[in-house]
């Protein structure tokens, strides 16, 4: 029986809590045979993950999760099977990384005004990689006793209208897909249920995705309910998109999201891992 690949995970190269090596080893121990490392706006963990994957006999798919501004909201696009040497992709991600540095500094300034001095330095201590994200600030604020858990931090400090919120100003959908395609990857809309779009707005997003050459939709996600699986399976079928599956794993701190526990795709879906381009990426990564 084919095991479902896990095509959406994070390491300490972005906002995960396991190193690329530890992530790969945990995935292998959980029975995962094919894993994509898709850190936010960076490829920094791929080389280490490849070495670990070779050591444990796991097939690693090099990937990235690109931050996009669309319809006034932040949307994430996963690129699967990307060439990590692509200058177009690397240059595009470098711009997002520069913005992330500024955003982290601005979040620190805003939290200081709210009475939480040292937030940027505290976030840096939780960021093993070069990128500092909102989750690192959340971990600092929990440690500081300002909130009970990370979800509470986001609700009270980091969403629209709260003291640490900085609106995202990311790249466009067209640009993100251009970078991914230049690197030979397949572009997939990540965890669509999280955006809370109306059916018509979701159809507009998926229509633009297809116009720009995008191929897939993450149907099974660690942040989706069982009902969501079927809702987005229907979207994938209606739009002629490939269906992807990923845990969106960030670390063992969220035990309800684990590697190797993905359910099968709903009937009628065409899995992204059956696409010829993905098969080529798998051979190149093996």
C-alpha cells in the first residue's frame, strides 16, 4: 500500500523547532518514505536535510513555502521539487528575507511601545535560523508570561488591530509562481481552509493560480478538518488541480499534528505526486 507523502514541513531554517536532520530522522521513524521540506521563504535547510535523508533512506523533495499577498490577505504557496540552485528563485526569496528582517524589527518596536521590551532579542533566541517570524515572538511572549500559549499570543498581540501586528507586504501570486516555475517546481496553494475565503473568492484565487501556471491545491493539511478535506477535494476536481497532502509540521510542541499520520486523499483526486514533473523531481532528489 502506497504511503502518503508528507509534502509540507518546517525546520529551524524558518519557524520549526527541529533541525533539518532531526526532522528527517523523526519522519523516517514515523514511517514517512517521501518528505518535502518547505520552510518559509528560504532554502537554507535543504542541503542538511538531503544529507540526513540519504543516511536514513528517505526520499527528500526540496521545497519552499512562499509568502504572497493576494486579495488583501497573506496566502502561502508551496513550491515542490524546486532546483535549489535556481538564481531566479534565490533572488526572489532574498527579497522576502530582507522584508522579514524589517518586519521583525518593526514588531519588536511595536511590542516595546506596548510595554514588552526586549521582544526582538527574545525572538532571536528562539530562532535557530536566520529568519525571525511571528512564531518566534510568540514563543518569547509565552516565556515572558504575557500569554498562556502561542495561539493566545497571536490572538492578543499579533493579528490585525493588536499591538504587535505588522501587515504583510509580500510578493504577488504571479511573481511567486514565476520563481517556482523557473526552478522547475510545482506550485500548490497551501492550507486553503485557513484563509476563510468565500467559495467565490477561493474560486478566483484558484483561477488566478491556474492562469499563472499553478498546478495544485493542498487538500489534506494538518490544519484542516475532515470536512475541509472534502470541500477542497471538490475545489481541486472542479478546477482540474492536482491534490497535495502535508502535515504543516512545525515540531513536537503540537502533538495533534504529527509526521506520518496523513489520511488518504478523498476519492476522485489526482495526487500531485503522480504528475510527471513531480516524478522527475523525486528521481533527482533520490
